[in-house]
C-alpha cells in the first residue's frame, strides 16, 4: 500500500474516528507515556477513488504517538428526591489521551 492515503476510519477508544497523517485524536485513556507509539485498528481506508473496508481485508496499519494524557470536561451529577431532603451532588472528569497520527501504511 502506498503512503499517500487520504484518510482512514479507525477504532479509537470505543468510538470510530476519521484520521489522516498529522491529525490529532482525543480518545479514552490508553496505557503509555507521552512519546510512546500506538497502533490503531483501521476499519476503512480511502485513497483517492479507492475505498478498502475491513470486510475486504485491510493490510495497512495506522500508527500514532501519544502527545499527552488529559481530562475531559467536568460533568455534574445531581440526585434529588422531592419532600425527603435527599440531595446528592457529584462530579466526574473522564480520563483521555491525545494521540497524533504519524503514519498510515
């Protein structure tokens, strides 16, 4: 496969993301430090007019480099029951990883 693939659809942290070389993807936390290499599973590759899906058998690999670990936006969780005085307030911030796509080959 040549190195001039326009873009690929990959499985990234439970979701599917459209990536190309040089793009940055924010996904659910993956193990590794900043600078580590990561391989993502391609589902679909598009190169000009040619489209290859996982059903056709993709021989290419999508590699990326971990840029940094970060946290998502704060989500407020509020539980309330009327007339009983029950109130509970919690928060959550999802652990995320920022990955830069280095090659699709």
